[in-house]
């Protein structure tokens, strides 16, 4: 679960040359959010590893315990904590860069994000409502036509079933008369 290094986070400015430097510095907000999401996932993973190490670690409280094993586990724990602090710094850089990229954007009011019908009757809504009404009336007309055709087919099927019933009745009557 490693993430690519953020431009400028680990390398000094001017470390890249040419168009690669331009592309590395101009990271869009969506890719920054993806990098931030991966960083958060790395933070959670590292934190889970730290808790796993702490759960398995015994304290050196005078009990016969191998100090080498303790030192090894302590070293792993310190390395995970160092990596965790690096990941938090990286997350802070991504957060700051996202805020910087979104600083010039006008926030959209929540009311515009939720579709609902307003009662003020503005022209834009009237056109939208008219097109919806037209679509609904066309759909209703199509449904009525389909229902009409369906009724006709049902009547034809009923006539065929009646004819078959009469035919079977006649055949059974003839067979009964023969016996």
C-alpha cells in the first residue's frame, strides 16, 4: 500500500528537469484526493500494525525475557511510529495543496445540490417542468395505446379459447354418441 511521493514533499525544487517537472508539480485535485485516500489507508494499516506489535509485546518487568527480542520489537515499533509521522506529514501536505487548489472556487450552496421543485415558478423551472410534463403525457399516451392493443389481443385470445372449448365440446359429444 505504498503511495507515490508527492512532488516537492521529499525532493528539493529543481530536482526534476524539463516537462516532467511541470507535470509533477501540476497535480490536479482529484489525483491529490486519491493520494490522500491512499495515505489515510496507509496510516490505518500502520496503526493496526503498531497495535499488533503492542499486543504481542511483553513488558520487561523482571520476568526472564530475551532482551534481544524486546529490542528487536522495540526497533520495529519505533520504525512504524516514524513511518506513521511521515505519513501524517504527507497527508498534511496533500490537505494543504487541496485547500490551495480549491481556494478560488465558489462553494455551491447545498440547496442547489438537492433537486426539488420550488414554488417561486422561475422561467428555468417552467421550461423544465414543461418538458417533464410533455414527456409524461407522451409516456401516458404510449401506455394507453399499449393497453388498448393488449385488450384487443385479450379479446382475440378469449374468442380463440371459446372456439376451442366449443370444438372440444363437440368432439366429446361425438365420441359419446359413438359409444
